[in-house]
C-alpha cells in the first residue's frame, strides 16, 4: 500500500484560510510522510509545502470569473451553455492529470455548489473509470433548512446524487446519517474523522517526535512524567513500582524520567544502576525511560541540549512527583501552566504551593494504593479523558493505519475485481 499516486482536489489550498484547506494540507502531509506520491490540485492558493507538488488551476476555484459568469447565466437566463463548455474544459485538464494517479480524493467539490462545471467534469471522469475517485464530503447546502429551491432542479440537483463508481467518505457519524438521508440510493458511506498532528500543533522538537515514534509512546494508556535529577530523595524507585502496579491492573503505563546521573558522583551512578535493576526485576524495563541516558535505535544518545522538557509536559497524562523532600517544587508550576494533572507526595513544600488543587498521596502508601489513587484521579477528569481518547483515536498517524489504509485497499480491490470480470 505504500507508494500510491494520490491526487487531492479542492477549490483552494493554503495559504487560503479555511477548515477544509487545513484538512487538505494535513492529509497531504500525512500521505507524503508515508511515502505516497502526493499532488494537490486547487483553484487558488500556493506552493505552501515543498515536500509535494501543488498545481493551481483557476478553473478549479470557487471565485473564478468564468465560473461565476457561467453560474450567473444559469441562474438569470436559464442557459447551461457556459456550464457545459467549462465542464468540458475542466474535464480535459483533469483527464490528463488523472493519468498519473491511482486514487483521487475530491474534497467537497462533488457536494457543494461553488463550481458546478468541476462537479460535472468529475462525474464524466468517473464514467471513464481511469482512476478511482473518493468523494470526501464535509458539508452540503441541503443540510440547511433554508437552502435555495433551485438546488432541487437540474443541473444543480447533481449535488444530491451519487455516482455509482465514486466512493464516498464523510467526517463523522452524524454527517454520515445526514448524507445517507440525502443520497437515497447510497449503500455505503465510510466515516474517516478529521485528525490532529500533535507534533505540528504543539510545535514539538524533532527529537521528541523521534522518541514518540520509536517508543510508540502514544500507544500507552498512561504516560507518567517525572522531571528530576537522579537523587535518592527524588524517590524514582517508587515511580517504577507504581508503574508496575498500574501494569498489574492492565493499564499500559510508561514512565518518563528526565534525569541523567552525574558520572563524577559515585552515589548517583549507583542510584541509576539501582533503578535499572529494579525495572528489570519488575519486568518493566522497556516502560521506564530515563531520558538522560536514553539511546535511540541507531545508538545515538539524546544530548542535554536537545531534551525539551516542555514537550513532555505537553504529551504526558500526569506529572508524578513522589519526592521524600524538596525545597520548593518548580515542576508543579510548570505543570500548572500546561494544565497537566498533578499527582504528588504530601510533603510541606508541595502542599504549601499547590494547596488542594492537586492529587496527593502519602509516602507510606503502597504502590498498589497509589496506583488506585492515580486511576481514580484521572478517571474523574473529563478534559483528561478527552485528551486520552484524542490521543488514542484522533491522531493522524493512527487514522492513517486504521482508516486510510483499509479504505485504499477496498477501493483498489474493487477496481481489480471489476477488471477481472470478463465482458458479456
């Protein structure tokens, strides 16, 4: 499924501002990242991304003067000649373009009334069956109770019909139900939700992105973050035991510790080795990531200047501070600024600073009891639950594997099956 040639079409692309334009950019970047040969065709915009080609043809746009004049003639003089002429011209242009593609993803241009010649050109290209077209429907004018009555009549009513050779996708289950009511002869409309890319949205450092990918961090149910130096008073061993207790409850927990040991201080070296031994004994060595000593798969280490602590606040589920003693507690303030839920030991500096706005545990509590406290705490936060569901279901990379690939496979397999049927 790699290296498919995929074209994406919309009225406009970035830097034109719009919701569909953003999705178009995100999908194009996603498909390019997974080694597909991507090209964007749009009526307005520009070459905003240097990783794949973007071709601007004004006849694909919604504000082109010739398109607007054809629409005017249709509305005021009931003349469809302009629509037919432009549909033929666009058809010829797209037919040449489509020879290079396996799949075309047409965003909204088959369901919205902003360029009727483009809609008719795509229908004719679907008749040719030279490429598989996916109609990616975000919206429809028919969903408005006050839509113009002329949309119920030819040639506009093509917008509420479906072509039997075009595959249909929409962006939510509620939209799917609306389109099923609109397209009375539709037998199947796929749902592929819009997604989000945390690396770009959160402006994550490339090193962090690499770590997330190599360790599959977003596959974890719970990312536990402990920023600290490697010192016994930081009580990292309790963090490891709590991680094990969470795993015993079938919670896939990962522990991120920023610390590095001081090679010139024998006590911290021994403490580091003690932590590694404990993780091995508890059979969670892979789930305990001590960033200051971390090695990538190629043996490269993360240098201190590339370790962006802020990123861990942004991607983690909780800040966990089990310290025996502290002078202040700066990570509490850092977590507060990033709205990261906090679970920490009930010691005077922490209670003085955080008051009753965090979740406390007593240092005498067992790892099992602390794990229960954590699970109760995170399950009670609706925003945190939504954060976890977003990470599990709505990241573009996840959507690519669970939605895009099965969709592409179904589209191409159907094409192969049709080719294999002998002519009557």
